[in-house]
C-alpha cells in the first residue's frame, strides 16, 4: 500500500468510492454525506495538494482524506490550545470493500505523520455525533474529544451536530 497525493486522474475512482461509502452509510442510518458533499471539494483539494489517497499495487483507492488548514465550525469548540498551529482532517473515508482491515487506523497514522512532518502541533477534526463507528475509532487512536458542538444547518428540517476531536503532535525526537 502507498499513500500519495490525489491527482485529477483519480477523480472517477474517488467519486465511485465515495458513492459506495455514502450508500453504505445510508444503509447504516448514518445520513451525513450526499451527492454534493464531500465530492464537490475534491478538485479544490487536489489543486491545493491536500487530498491524499491510499492505493494498493493495482492503484485501487483503499482510502482517502484531506488535510486542510481550516474547517467550518471551529469557533464553536473549546480546543486545548486554540491559537496553536493545526491541520484539520476532512473527508476521511475507507473504501467499503476494505472495511474492518485496519486501513482506517493506518490512515490516521499517516495523517499524524504528515502533520508532524509539516511541524504542526495539532491534528483536529469534526465528526457528526451520530457517526458512532468513526467516534470509536478516533477515541481508540488517542484523539481527545473537546467541549462544545457545531450545529451545521443543512436545510430547514435537517441539522448536523458535530463534535470535535484533537490529537497533540509531539515534535520531540524521543517520543
């Protein structure tokens, strides 16, 4: 397996992977993504060189995430050190054909390593409070939940409630 920056050539495969993920999430009553989000941001993520894909030796996309300089709703949460340099894990997903194989955990390790290589102090994320599998994975991988909640109004009848998690990156050589 190899982690690399996504390219425009990856877009058709990324769209398919995320369509399958959205379908899988809907079957499990996790209705947080749709035909618009997160896929409408992929081209911009690629242009900004912040979208990463994990591929196998056949170049099949196993997982993806974006490491962004900012995210919506940050001011609603009580980060440990709000003025510290941070990257935000966004659009994190594992191909449904590769679930329960440790790929999500591997991707979190890659995100932590990239954050450390960039000299950033925190890796942070927001996750919808009903996405129990993701929350369990973040907690299991030493992400700490912060106080507060961001309410993202999708339309008149639908609000997503997002909680924040952060992981402090130790920059010392003897971790």
